[in-house]
C-alpha cells in the first residue's frame, strides 16, 4: 500500500486502528493495555499496512512466544493459528517467514517504551503499606546473556577473550533497575561484555533518570564509589551498598554514631573521561558517607563480616539494624534476575542479529513486567505483598489462562481475571528464614566431551575418520 502523503498516512493509520479495535481479542491483548500499546506504536511512528501481521498483532504474538515454554517461532505460529481457528477466521500459512519479517519491522523502541511504562505503572499503584517507611526501594544489578554464534552478533557483542574463536558465544552485559516494592523492571541498559565504558556502573549512568526524590537504591559493592553515591544523592535519593573491596573502613575516625557505626567524608576524585565538566562541577567537593560494620551470625552463610556504606546518615531515622536489613534484602535482585534468565529462559537468546537480540531482551522484560503486574494485583486483593508470591507460579498461572482470556467474551473477562488472580495468590512462597543450600548439583551431567574447535571443523574431521 502506498504512503504518498502525510495526511494519507494519517488516514491510513486511523482506519487501520479502527479495524483492529473491532477484531476479536488475541490471547495477549487483554494482559497489556491496548491504548498503552497503541501509544507506544504512535510514539515510534510505526506505519500500519494492510497485512496479516500488523504491529499490534506482531506484538501480541511476540509476547506469547516469550511466555510459552517453547520459544520457537513455529510454536508461536501454531498458537496464533489455533486462536484464528477458535475465532472462525480463515487459516493462515504455518510458514514462519511472514511473522519473522514482521518482528524485524517492529521497532525496538516499542518494546522498550512498554517495558518502562508497565514497570512504572505497577509501581505507582502500590499501596503505601508496601513501601519502606513511606519510601520506594529500587535495586540495581548486572548480568550477562549469550546469543547464537553468528558473525553479526560476534561483531556487536564479542565473546570473552578466554574463549577460542569459533568455539565461544557472543556475550552482552545487561544492567537492570528493579522496583523492589512490586518487583517490576523500571529500565535496563545493554552493552558489550568487554571494552571501555561497558561495565555495570557505566550502564547504570544511563538509568539514573529513573530515580525519584525519596527513593532508596540498593546495590552491591560494584556500585559503592564516590560517583554512584554522589549521583544518587544529587537526585535527592539515597544509596545503600557494600563497601568496595579497595576501600578500607577505619572506625576510629569520623563522627561516631555508635559501635562500628560512623560518618566519614569522601573527597571528590579527579574528573574521569566519561563525565562532562558540567556534571563534575555540580558534584560536591566532599561527601558525607555512613559506614556500618555488620556481623552475620547465620550458620551456612559464606560472609561473616561486611561493611555497608550509605547516604542515610540519621541513626534515629535509620538505625544500624535497618541499614543491615536494607542491604540484606538487596539479595532479591538476584532472585529477580534468576526469574528472568532461568524461569523465563532469557539466559540463552535465540535471535541471529544484534537488533533482534535487543528486541528479544526487551520482550522478555515486558513479559516479566506483565506477570509482575498480575501478581501485584493478586497480592493486593488477597491482603499479601508481592514478595510473598512465587514468580514461577505466576508464569505457570498466566500460561494456563492466557488462551482462556483471549477466547472470553467481554462480559466474562473480569470473572476470568478474578480466577487467575485467585490462583496466583495461592502460589505463595514458603517461609524459609536463613535458608542455606550447598552450591552443588546432585544430577550428574552427560559424559560428552566439550567442543574445543569450530563445529564445521569437527564435522570434517569426523567425515574423514568415517570414510578413511
């Protein structure tokens, strides 16, 4: 269809949106607000064309693909075909090429905008009782994901230096900012695993706009430099982190607040290359930092003593016990990343090109937020808090109900959602205080040797051996 003029394109967009509004609901359409999705598509200036896989349809099928335990495009097409059959619509070709081309046309920005919007929306709806002394807890951490060993992926996200060429896999570094109150992803940044300005702190610098006044940011020792503390404080927020291993705490100095609890002054280091002069000049010459030594007396825990640093300086408003608790609940970010990488299977991505890899990451984060949103509503309706509910249970429940939601009549939608949330509220995490488990596997792996050369060379070697 031609796109001759701007006015013609606008009329085409309006007509296509009216047509989509009259179509039966796709399985994922009721889990993600249609108006929110349409707004993201408009913001990215996506043009609608008269084809089976419009931007909205492509988005729904893409998200259904991520939600399904079988992440293949064939399974996504089979699920879409089953939905069309149930709606008495003419069947489409089971070939995946049209769907793959539609995914390629869908801008990365649509998925990124929706991830941020759904994360903030769920966080904004949290009751005051879920917050820490009326303040929102946010937590940040980094991780890595791998992807298929294609030339394009290797060029954009090179493999680790320790891996031989043709044997390893491209690796991307991911820094994710979560809202600990409801568990949603607020934003994320992705970069190379190696190279200048590709570390976790460099990626975090692109996420600081997500901090609001009064927030408390929890992080591990990687983020406890002067820059992170000062940049967080600049936004009227506070940081709680473990003291970096290169810094030493001397509790004989500083302003004493109690036993092994004091406030010291950190001086501003010289301006690093990555920071502009205006930002550097806006930061104070010295920064007051509170250091608290914490003794861990839990059998089975590896760490016995640690020092926590924070910009929460008032011992009456935040006693040292609260500082220790705040750093301990930072561990929830590890569970959230595990939910993303293991439960949602984001650890090993499937796409062959860097732009599709990034879309795949954002699609996983968006599906994660949708699940967390339903869990938050289930917790609110049942008088619980989201951290008490199982994310894997949420994924299983949503997978069980997603097709039912797509086939439900408009008068049945609220009833089906009520049944779904009642199920999610029943999937509670058992109380396991101070749980300690060995980091070891009982199941023995298959005794296959590791592939230490490119696969094509191994095949040629086997062929020569076979026919010799």
